[in-house]
DNA sequence: TAGATTGTTAATCGATTAACAATC
DNA sequence: TAGATTGTTAATCGATTAACAATC
C-alpha cells in the first residue's frame, strides 16, 4: 500500500509546478496546503519527515523545493515502463504516450497476445508476450502496468516478475499476489465509483 | 477520502463472486482474507463493523454475505453515472459501457465541448455541455466522472455541482475543491506510477 | 467431545492534529 | 521590534493486530 505521505508529496510537487508557472518563487505552507487540499500543519509535517526545511519567515522557495522533491522521487533519472494488455484502458494510457505519466517516466512498449492488437495504431509499439524478456532487458525496465482481464492478470503478473519486473501497477480487478520484495499497486476503478455511491447513500 | 474498510468490503464482494462462480457455498475468513490479500482477523473485524456475522464453526455463507454486501452498497438499486471529457481515458471508460463499473451502475451519457468528440463512436452517446441539466434530471444522475484536462477540471466540477451532482470521481491531476457535502474521489494515475518508482528506489 | 473458527475486546501501531517555542 | 511562520514535540485519533472467550 502506498503511504499517504508519499501521495501528498507527489501532489505538492504538482501544485508547486503550477505555482511556478504562475510566476511565484516562494510559497507558505498555508498556500500549498490550500492547493493540495490539506492543512498547513500537514504540509510542514510531511516535509519534516523527509528533512525538508523552509525559512521561518519567508516560507519555502519553490524552485529548491522542486529540486528536492525531484531527488526524493528520482525524477532526474529516466524510468522506462511497459504495459501489458492493449484493451480500452491500456490503449488509453498508451495514447498519452509519456504524457500521463510524470516527467522522465516513459511508456516504451505495450504487449498483447492478440496479433490484431499488435498492429493497432497507438502511441507506443505493441509486441507479443514472447518479446517480454528482450524488451525488459533492452530498455532496463523495472516497472510494468497490467491492464489485462482479471482472469489472466495473476498469470501475467507471475510472468512479469519472472522476467525481472520489480514494480507493478495493476488495473485488473483482483488483488495480485507477489513476493514481498515486489511493489504492487492495485487500482480498481469500479470500486472507486462504488465507494462514492456508498458515501452518497450514507448521507441520506 | 475513501475509508480502507469500505474499499476492502468491495474487494471481498468481488472475491465472493469469484468463489461463488467456482461453486463454493461457504467460506472461512481465512480463505477470503487470502484472496483479498488481508489477514483473517481483518476480514472478521471489517464484517464486525457492519454487524455482519457468520457461523462459529462453519464460517460464512457466500450467498447471504453477497446479499448483505449488496444492501450495504445499494447494489440492488440502479445508479446512473455521467462522464465529462471524452479524451483517451474518458473514451476508454465509455467503451466499457457498464462493464467496468459494478452491477447496476450505468454510464448513461458522456459530455465534451468539442463537437468532433460528440460524433465519435463510443459505447455511450456524447453531448455538448449545455445538455447537462437535461440529462442529469432525466436520468436522475447524482454521480459524475471527470476526465477533462486539469486546467478545466475545477470549472467542470463547479458546473456539475451547480447542476445537482453530489459525487465526483476525478481523474484530472488536481485536487478538486468542493463543499463538504459533496463526495469527491481524486485519482491521479501518474502519481500511482511515481509512487511505485519511489518505493523501488527505497529498496536499493 | 475436541478442535477449529468466530466475534469482540484490548493492545499496539501509525498517522493526523494541536500546541508552542524558536526565529526570521 | 512585533508579528507571522516554521519545525518539532506532544496529544489525539483512528486503524490494525493480537488475544482469547464463546461456541458450533
């Protein structure tokens, strides 16, 4: 499970980029918290955890904050990512190419067992699964996105780990089982909608 | 923010459906926890919170568990959902029609300001934004999905709330601001990948 | 019955919030 | 300087885990 603290830091980074584009050079915890939807104390605490300090009177300098955050998240290095399953969601992510994912994160290849999908025109080249090893090694990929149907997700997951993948973002609606040293982030889009429906009914 | 307890209950529901299809009629907290990736104690505790009880020796009956969960999440009623922004992600979700979202949750209409997107062939009809009121009222919609670019997301959000929407699933990479009575679930896909990259580097 | 499983209470853990001294 | 803001410590809150009596 991804820590809230980490998610918020990444959110702060987005907000800071926005403030920078608006021409700001310094910012207070209050402004950043307001933009990120959290309290100023939470912002300072989050920074404190990672040893990030500001200026007692003048808040934080946006530029240096961004540099520190980029270091924490290794955004100064290139991270190649692959995607398995060129269905609707997979194709959508591929069409963003490296735009949906952050700075210096690149979707270098897609995979699908269906030859028709392999010829499909998307933002990234699509290969059959027997090319996995070759491309993972060639592009030095350690992170993969799974967008296959739930029945085949665990099998694909095992296959990816076997080929050297260490981190997985899974969109298939099952909880993937993997060794503890593998980072698995399960996202279930239907659950996110159903939870909203639940809370709406709670209000009544 | 969605409680973990609620997310897990929805996950249990998926697992139970799977077990049912495999022909099982009863299940122990251990089996369910194993499938959902949590401890048996966590399963029992989650059930306990909602007053769900099993049988001291024979575990839980799958069929009645599913009935109770469906009641908790109002899955016996129809929930119509709309989607604003027919870009890559929006189109992908629309193409699933009501398959990506749960039982009795239907994507009834998409919206986009671009007339070209309005004619695009997708699983759902696409309208200009001035039809929002008409369709929200006609289909009695209270939940919307936002898949527009970040610059227009807050404006779309305000517009939706103004038209009577009470719950929002937001894929735009900003934290939407909304009154407390509005349920907002912000999902940032790039953050999910970047968090994995972070944890992978932590291991080194 | 004996053994296994539930349901709940208590203990622990972690995360958020509050408070406030330090200080720019 | 006075006032505002940070950074950290302590307090609170909530969620998870452990323990175990009840019991099928």
